[in-house]
C-alpha cells in the first residue's frame, strides 16, 4: 500500500534496550508442546540453528487463528497477519481491501490510521501487500511500546474496519464515478490509478496473459491487483462481503519475530481481538492446476512513437514449474536460468544474439506461490520470424540437454546463490519481514513453516547432483518435455494506449447515457459525500485514540556509525569494523571530479560495460563464471555527494562495490584488478549487444518509475550532485544511449579509444579511496595491499571548482507511453538541512499532500523531499492529474501558514524515524561513507536531531514564505501521456517526446 520513496529510505532506529527477562522466565517455565498460553496451544517447537532461533507454532483454540513465533535475539520486532485470499475475478477486490481496512477501524476511528502511524511511529517497516493468493499486513519496530501500538492498530484494522459503514472508503481507495462541472464522466480511485499505470508495462501485460493461460482452473489466472478495465465491475456489496467472509481469525496466519514479551503479546491477541470469534470453516485449499497445453495468443503493448516498431516484438513461452514443496527444484531452476540466459555468453542467449534473431533472451521465475511458474522470453524480434526464433531456442535447448551444460558455470552460480541465501541481507527490507514471507510460502499451503528458513545442505546436494546430469534432466523435464505450457507473442503498437483510452471513454459514455436523471443525481451525490468525508478533519477525540509515543521515548541521538580513517600506501582507507559473518564488503571510490560532462557520460557507460566485455585474460564466458564464483555481488556505478548547503559543489566517483567471503577475498580482489585494467574495448559486437539491452531496459524503467526520472531532471537544475546524476543515469543519459545506438557503426572506433583512455586515466591509486566493512580486521589491510600493488600510481589534482554545475531552471513536459503521470517540482531551499525543515517536509507530505494529491486527487503516491545540499522538491507517482497536483504543491505554503497550534509530537517522531534507517552491516558501511563524503559528522547529526525534537509550530509557519518562493520559481518536470502533459502546458516552457 505504501508509496514508493523518491530516493532515501523509510526505516528507523531507536534505542530500546529492554531485556524482557520476564518473558523468558515465563516461556521456560510454561512453554512446551501442548501447553496453553492465553488460549494459544503450543503445537510444535523447532530449532533453527542457522538463525539461532526457536520456531514456536501455536493455534488459538477458540478462533482457530494460527501463529508462528520465531524466537531469537533480534531487537527489531516483527508482526504480520496474513489471510488466504483467492481472487475469483479481475476486479482487484483484495487489493482494494488491502488499502481500505487501513482507512479507519472501530477502536481507531480516524480516516487513515495507516497515515497516522506513518506520521508518528518509530516503525522500521509499515506496509500492506497483495499477493496472487494472500494479503499480508506486516509491521516492525525496535521499540517495544511502539511495536505493541503497531500490532494493536493493525489487528483492529483487519478485523474491525469501518469500511462496512463507510462506503466512501471503497470509493476513495477502489473506484468511483466522478463528473466535472461540464458533466464529463471519469473514474477515480487510488487502486484504479495504480493499476492503470502498471498495465502500461509490457512485463505486467505478459504476466497477466501467461497466468490466464497456465492456470485456467486456479486463482492465479486472475489479476490480484485488479485489471483497470474490470475494477469498475466490483460492487461495494461484493467488496464488503469479501471482508466479512475471509478476514476472520480462522483464516488468519500470524507471524512474530524477535525478542518480544510473548506472554504479553499473546494476551493482547486473545483478550482484545481473537476471543470474540468462534471457529468457522476455513477457505478451500488452493487447487493445483492440472497440466495444460494452452497454445499461443497475441497481445499488444505500447511503444513510444519515437521508436520504430520494426524488430520490437517479443515471444514468450510460459511453463508451470513445480509445487511449493519442491525447494530443491526451484533453487535448481534459478541456477538453470542463469546458466541458460544469465548474460550474453550464456548459450541460449548467445545462440539468438549470434543469429540476429533477438536482442535479448530472459528467463524469469515467479516463486512464492503454491505452483511456481516461469517464462522464457526472446525480446526484440521480427514479428515474421517468431517461428524461426522458437525453432532456434528449441534446437539449442535440445543440444544442451544432449551434449551437456557447462558444469563449471553451474557450480559458480550455485556458489553465488548460496552466498545470497546465507548472507540474508535484504537491503531496506528488515530481515524479520523477509523471514515471515518465507514462512508463509510454505505454511499457507499446509507445509512446514520452517521449510524455507534454513539453507542446510541444499547447495551441497545440488553440487553432487550436477555431475550426475541432474540439470540436464531438469532442462528436459521443465522445458523440453513439460506438458504444462503456453506461448505469448507480444507486438508493439504506437496507438494501443490511445485505443485503450478511447475504449474507456466509449464505455463511460455508454454507461452515462443509460442513466436516468435520478441515477445521475445519485452519482453526483456520492461524489459529494466522498469529497465531504475527505475534507472533514478527524476530531481531536478520534486522533487521541491512535497510540503514540512521547518525545521522551524517542532517541535523543542517532546511531553512531563506525568509521576510522587511515592513510596507507598513499591512499585513504575507510574502515568500518562490524560483525559481517565472514563477509567483506568493499567500496572503491575513483575520483571523477575533473571530468567534463561528455566524459562523465562516457564514464557512466564504461561503468555499465564492466563484466560484459572480454578482458585480456578472460573470454566473456569465463569472466562471467569467475565473477559468480568469487563475488556475492559486484557493481559499478557513478555516485555524487554534495556537502551541506553547497548546491554548486559535489564530489563525483566511479564506485566499485563488491562483497566476497573472507576466504576468497584475495582472489576476488586480484580478479577485480584484471577487470579494471584488462578490459578489451575493441569488441564492437559485444558492446552493441549490451548497449541495445541497456537502452531498452532503461526506457522501460522510465515508464515504471517516472517519479525518479522527473525528480532527477528537477534536481539537475538545482544542485551539482543532481546534475551529475542526471548526466550519468537520467533521461540525459538515456538520450545519449539512444543516439549512440542509432549511429553506433560510425561512432564506435572513436568511442572505444575514448573508453580505453578514460579507464587508464581513472583506475589508479591516486584517485582511489578504499572503504572496507568487515568483521575480520585484516580484510582492510589485504584490500589496501593488493589494490595498491596492482593499480598504477596515476595522477590527479582535485579541481577547485566543480566541472559539472547545476543547469538553468527549466519547466518541461516529457511524453512517455503511460496512462498516468509523474509530476516533480523543486529548487534551492537554504533551510533544507535544518531539523525544523525536515519536520516540515514530513508534515507537508503526510498532513497536506497525502490528503490533496493522493486521497482527493487519486495519485498512488506523493511527498516532499529535502536534501542537505540545499534542495527541496515535491513528487507524485502514478498520478491521474499532474496539472491539479502542481496546484497542490503551490498550496503547501498556505497549509504551513495555517498550521496553528498543531501538536507536532507525532510528526517529530516520524521525522526521526525517517532520518535514521534500520541498516544491515553492509548498509552501515555505505551510509557512513556517504556521511564522510558529505562532511556530515556525528555531531552534525546530533545537532539536527536536537533541532527536530525542539521544533514547534511557529518554526514550520516561518518556512511558509521560502516554500512559496520554491513553488513559484522552482523547476518543473512532468512525465506522462500526451494528454497529461498537454494539460500542464500552461506551466511548461518545453515539451518533448521520450
């Protein structure tokens, strides 16, 4: 449900260090199999050695609710409640329910408890998700009181929502008819607009078609999120009945993780919620789909009018793979996918590339459901060569099954997959949330909740089976001889978006023409009811019901991140000594501060090419195999770091980030130096193939995450950091890739020479800063010794002024193939680094923009962003009306002027949560590096925290004038359909088509 962030993390840290010895005494004295605690009977206990945890499985006797507690020494506590929700049509009923239950409940009767928690909680995760066969409501927090607050609000939301007495909730979150002053009819709704945007992505369209064909008798044939064409078919009565039938404890799966007071939590669940319910029959088990040969269908996806449709068709074969119990098969399938299609030297992809039948081949696996499935897709093919493409794929697969796969590659891939599985670093997603998902992926279907929690001997078994021909047999069984199959041909169209819009307009016209005068009045009346409800503020009594922390429960200082700076071998070494379970994380920063904009663009392309070209010692196939075996992860990316309140300055780097087992570190770093210094830039064929794939992927990403692209354009007009990122990864870079692809033969020779010279210039000791995060203190010395001895000394002088400066302010519209828009506005904001300004941004996002842009306007997401460099801006995501949204941004100043004596306790708490995210050891090292480059000390962070905690309403009101100036003079970028962009023409100086 929560909107995607526009940069940054939405997580927190708090200083809760409660030992909770009482709960352990209670557990040790009473908790054993068949014991009963608060009407929960203990069914089973399993030791999960790899997690140093005990898994307790329980059941609430009166209501039938199931519960799993993963007991371990984890301070970040997790709660989730899930329901089995099999869709029976494409109306998205469970997606709309997922949104709607969080719009007020009996105990917490505010319009949006979810938003109140976003404003005021110390959560480390707060969201809700709809899956093809289940709906999950997970939360987590380090603070014990906050954790119980979150649990109570979520339990009341799912069991006692106000949606049964407030049809306005269904209209707002799902869909409703709306007529403008002239009587023109449209459809509004948050989920409707979310899915309207999603259905412009070719991958979404493919998934929908494949699941319809593969699962004609199972729930997976329906779009759980909702097909925008069918969402308006859902009635309020059906929606409410679905909640009554399925959101019952007998259909509930409750997950707990971490160091919690289990006696207290079970008592809350029983006494406050579950004891009011009697058992009822559970929903039918999800039926297994019998194998079916579904044949081939043809569908269309929208292509930008700037791109030729020639050679842009796609051909995909879909296959059912196994069941949720076949973990070994599914893991082996992941390895097989990489071996066949993981890079341009993988045999299946290479066959089609070398024969010029396709520009890319991908194998995508959809797991986490009862019957996992996968697709094998050839991209960018000629429509009239679909049969030839299919024959070539089949011939190569038969050859591989007959002659054998590359077993060394298989073993390397298994090494990499095992690294990821044992590392359990899920980035911004708390570990407990992911463990809960893994539990549900077996438990929901009647399997062992612990089935997916341990790696065990899984990979050792697969390595042994490799030599016995297991993977060749897997290829035969799951692809060549699989009776459960379908085929989809996707054709490009310049007009399909317009046709869909015309069909929607015609449907609405036909519906409206059939209404009586009385029905028309009823539609207008319901529209007005929704508007009144949306604009009526919650009463003080309603708001007081939401449980909140007091400011004295909020940490007064942020977590101090470990960093020691040393000079060794004439290089700077940044050390982060943290427990990392035998893994070393390295970040190598090569200074690019003296590069011109044109050189920076080439450096960005150069960074992307690493690992995709031959080197002096390795052919590309061997290179790929070694990379998978030696590294957990390796990335090359341009990064920029601007200091506080200095928008015209930044440091720019080509950063090489990698992770390796301590035991493999020396070999991994030696291999890395070969990669950096031995790249063969003269291979035009390899470079062109990669260029085409990268440009296509980036163009598709611009459509799916247009808010990031729009904000990048606005940032580039305000800060040097933003200008660097736009040049290296924004629309500017995409257009450079497009032009290079169009004129590649003529430009290649000069480009290859430039890249060769640039790599020799950049990868040298004098430009390099080494950052190491590890538990083994010798890792840093090893990295410094190996890299300093392997790379040339080089030369570099840090320029006095940035070579890439912010652009002139601009207001532009960019037409993309999409049914929704993304609107960004931003500019310089001197106060951005102050604590009060951060509280202001949080308050504007959730007390103003959420209501005006998301709730009333129907956009899926919106927010205000502030950067320490001296930037502030606004963004919207999957927005049905960018023009209206710009007006909402401009109204932010008046909102601040009218803030009155608002109680800011919750807003301050939420701002603290945003400012200090929950971090893995790897992320702690990376964030510490960023603070170092930005020259932000721990003392600076403590000062900002003190400013946050002391913010008063007058501080926010005093920022109204600067915000008004920002909105009036800031740069604007609108990404969206031609209709959306044209509607904003009055704001814009320039319109272009991407």
